[in-house]
């Protein structure tokens, strides 16, 4: 598994258009994009699992700090997550 995170303001041209096309909307300059490549059918070893857990903890801490810095209430964040889940489910059917 590989993961990278880029700020939208670091992406331009065809790569940005490709991401926006896949997501179905334009990205804002203050957003970040995270891409994870999964090796399907391969069972990760313990070191890979440990690295993935650490990366998720880091991302979660960074997201929490960003939410707090912007003064977003937990209820507002929950509503955004619920909306995103509903959007993905609509696209799958």
C-alpha cells in the first residue's frame, strides 16, 4: 500500500482536471488530496500494517487540528461526513 497527500494548489493541468472529473466537482485551493494505492489480494505484513496505522493516526491528528483551527463544531463535521457518504452511495447505484 502506498499513500501520498498533496495540496490542491500544488496540482495543475491534466492531473487536476483528472481528479476533478473523477470526483465530479472542482477542488478548492485550500483542500488536500490523498491517494492510496492498494495491492488487492495481497495480505500485508505486520510492518506494513503498523505503518498504515501510524499514517492514519497522523492524518486523523492533522484533520482534527484543521477542524479545530477553523472552529468547526463536531455536529457540522458529522453532517459533512454523512453528506459525503450519501453522495458516494448515490453514485454507486
